[in-house]
């Protein structure tokens, strides 16, 4: 027998529980994301998906259990995620309306800034070089999503699907190795959702992805593994085929549509 130990997961949670007063939002939830994998989290309304996402991002502290990064316990905070190599998008686009598209994306790339605050404030040459480098990084992220033509526009002047692309570009500009996506397909049409799925799969060459989503076609087409929640508990965890055929999932979430998938 080989003594080689399996590599720890890139990210995960172990036995996480969250209570809001008398309401149990999460009950001993665990999942683990492998390197270069897309891990989906699904469940009916009220299943605990948003609470789990907020635990992963540090918005909610679990009452019990552990968040794991490369197999080690961590206590993430939203303002520390970029430094941990983690980027996230939220259900809303969350763009700064007073900044141009490229400036919004530059905010996501800020962890790569080399000059300190003082240099930026005094407009020293190093700060200028930093600014150019961040702008180039932001433009590359926009180009990857086909949104570089909107770089000078204000977000409020763009259609909602384009705003979603800009928000995703801002996350990618930080060059994370873990991307947390919360309902990225909301507000998108069928063709746009297909493009999103292809993009998510292409990202696995350089990062892992946690996808919280209710569009089943997208989840089933892009995820390597899926964790299914119902009433705050894990009712299934496996490949798309395993989850699709699980009676507990059909009862909890998929309903009769699953038999025709």
C-alpha cells in the first residue's frame, strides 16, 4: 500500500452549523472542493444555500464547525479574501456606480498593487506604473469576458447581463485560485447562460469554483460534484449523475422534472 497521502482540498467546510435564534439554518454541513474542480451547491428556497455561501465568505460566523483552506482551519473575513487567493461574486452585481467599468475591475485587481498608499497619494512614478499595470490587468479580465468594449462606460448605463460580466471580471482580476459564485446566472437568458457555463469550465485550468445556483441545467452541465441542501442539511453529495438520480434530491428539490432530464 502506498504511503502517499491525498492532497488536501482547496477549500471546504466541516460540520458547519448556524443558528439564528431558534432557527437552524445549517446543520452539520460539510463539503470539499478539489483542485481545478467546480463544486455546486443547490437546494430549494430556504435550504441554507445563502447562509452557507456567507459562511464561506466570512459574512456569517458558524456556531459550530470549521472552514478549511488547503486543509487548515481558517476564519475568513470579507476584506481578507483576496489576500487568501479567494474572489467572490454576489447575487447583485455590487458595482460602484460612480466609477467606470475598467475602474470597477481595477478595484478587484488592487491586491497586486506594489506602491503604498503614500506613493499613490503623492502621485509618485511608482504609483503611476502601478496604475498602468492594474489597468492592463483589468482590461485583460474584461477582454476574457468580451466586455472590454464597455471599459469607459458607467455600469448603470449597461444592460444587466453586461453588468454581471463586469462583476465577474472584477473577481477574476484578482487572479484567485478559488472563485465563489452566488447565483451568477440570475437575470441571464439561455444563450448567455450557455456562455457562462463554458466560461466557468474554462476557468478550472487555473482555479477551483464553488457555484451556488438554482438553474439546474447550468449546475448539471458544469459541476464535477454537487452538494444538495434541504432544511439546512446535506441530503446528497456526489457527481451530477449521482445527484440527479438520488430519490432524496428528487423529493427535496427536483420534483417530477428530474425524471425527464
